[in-house]
């Protein structure tokens, strides 16, 4: 098992374990990779596969996210804390005024709520990562007009 797959399995087990404990009885959920449904994500070049919950609806969720190779998101922030485990490719994260970090498979990132940063996928190959949060996903681009 690769580091990325091991990290994903651990993240999924942690998330599902909490859900099972909260709900009492649980039932196995088994999705081979080829059965996972991908949908367009919140930005161009992004695909999302919700594993539990729904990142666009609120409440706890866990999702696989895929960025096309070279997709970078300019300075932005999220109102919720995001927990990320890189599965494949090279995820790029740079906090405002900080150093760029390239994260390969098996790497972990906690993006603190309201922390301004640039993030995306290095050129050369798409990036896939597991992401979870307890709140609805949002993304506010610094300098963009406020949504109405």
C-alpha cells in the first residue's frame, strides 16, 4: 500500500469511525475507485467526490478532490478549517507572506479558518487529495467583489 493510499485509508477510517460511534449501528460502505462518482467542483479545473456529507451543503463532510495539473488558486481564504491528506500529485500551499510548500502523497495539511493562502497543484500531473471539515466549504478570493 502506498503512503497516499495508507493516509487516505486512515483519514476515512477516522471520519467513518466518528460517524459510527455517533449513530450506533453502522453498515459497511465499499466503493472501489472506479465506482466513485466525480462531479464538477467549486472552481474550474476542480472535481469533487463526496464520500460522506456534502461539502456544498454544510455539516461534516469528507471528500476526494482532484485539481488539474497546474491549477493554482490566487490569494484566498476559507471560513472553515480544512483538513487535507494528499493522495497523488504535488499539492502546493503558501500562506500569505510565507514560504511555498510542496506536499506529495501522504502529506497532511490543516488550513486554519480565515488563513489567507495561495494553493493548487504543481504542473506535471493532477493532484488528488482527501479533504474534510465540519462546515460548508467556501472560498473567498482576496480582492474579489463580495457575493450578494
